[in-house]
């Protein structure tokens, strides 16, 4: 067996975690699905280095880490442009790159998007819980201790042979600087919302609140009117569900969200649209259409 590739974390960045496709199938026990927020970017990063879609990737939020790569390896970056450099030189995104032993990967100013994804060719050696490395929103240190990057962390990858260079074409890459628009499928309580509320919701751009995280995006402005009069029995919710609180504030649930909720469900953001939504930063605007 070849020696393991080791990634030494000199600085963890703002919020950097190992993520895979999550742990679907455990919602009945109250376990969130989890997994990479931008599934498209994570899948593509793995594809560029020849990994299976379920292989973990490193998800980096707004500010990337500083990583020393002790061995020669092959990697790819997708998603947000966080000004990546390799040994001080700009590192191209959306292509596989062969990296020499002892190289240093850094990130700088955010140019576009919110979350970047790093794939390394090989099999990541990290503790799993319920067949996933993705940190749950509770007890993550105990259940997935390898998946929350800290200063001094060492990530290990079992290498595979190198592939010829792969490049994802420019025309197919997402434009993360364009206005953000998400399609919404009607939710279970959609018809019970007033026409006035629906007109308000769909006619405006919504700013993502700073009080947002991997569990959900709170939309900053609330509807100044009656939203709901009935008591609602707590019901199942999924990533992408748009709930509306009694105060009129919409919340878009994301991968780490709870599995049940008591707020009315206006709609569901489809999975492909959620990948785009994951690249909206707090303070930026998003608009929805039915």
C-alpha cells in the first residue's frame, strides 16, 4: 500500500468541515440528513479527480483554511471563488491539479459564492457515524471528530494512481455573481396562505439574514400582516422546506435542519436549486418563483 496522503491544517478558516452525501434514511429517528450544502459543486469536485460521488470533500465557508500537503497528490476545487493559491501562485478552479509534496494551499479574498469544495483523489480516512463523515448539528466532536477542522488537524487520504488532467468547461460553470433566483414547489400548506402574503413573498427580493447557518437561512424581512391563524401539528420537514413563523419571517431549511417542525410550509426548494442557494452569502439577496 502507498503511504497515506496527509493534509496538515495550519489555519482552519472560518468554518471548514468534511462533508459527503449525508445520512439519508434516519429522519424517523430525528437525525438530520446533513451533507454538502452545494451538492452539485461537491459532486463535480469528486468527478474531476475520479472519486465516487459519495467520497468526502472539504467544504469551506467564506474564508478558506491554510493547508500543507505533505505528499504529492491530485486535487480539484469547485464552488465559491475564495482566491485560492498554491505556493503563492493562483490555483485554477474546476480542473484537476497535480500538486507536489510540501506544497501549501491558501485562500484569500472572497470573489464570489459562499462555499468552496476541495476534493483529493483517494479515499478519505475519517471517522463515520451512521455511514457518513458529515458533522451532525449536535455532538459533532464526539461522533465525527475528524470532520471539524481545527488548527493542527491532520487529515489522511489513501491515495490512488494519478489521472490525466480533467477540466470542466468555462461555459458550463455556474455564474455565482448573477442575481440569485430559486424555483419553489408548493408546500403542504401553500393554499392556506393568503393571496396577500404570497404576493408579498414572490414579488420581492429577500435578504439572507446574518442569523443563518447550515440548518437554515432566515430571510431578514418579515411580513407585516396576518400569516396564520390555526394551530399546526408538528409535521415532517425536509431540506429545502420554506417555513413561515408566526411573526411572518420565512426560513429556508438546509441540510442540517431538524426533521419536524410546527410552522406552516409554504414550499419546497428543489435539490438542484438548493445547490445554488447554498452559494448565497448572508447579506445577499434571493428571489423565489413558483
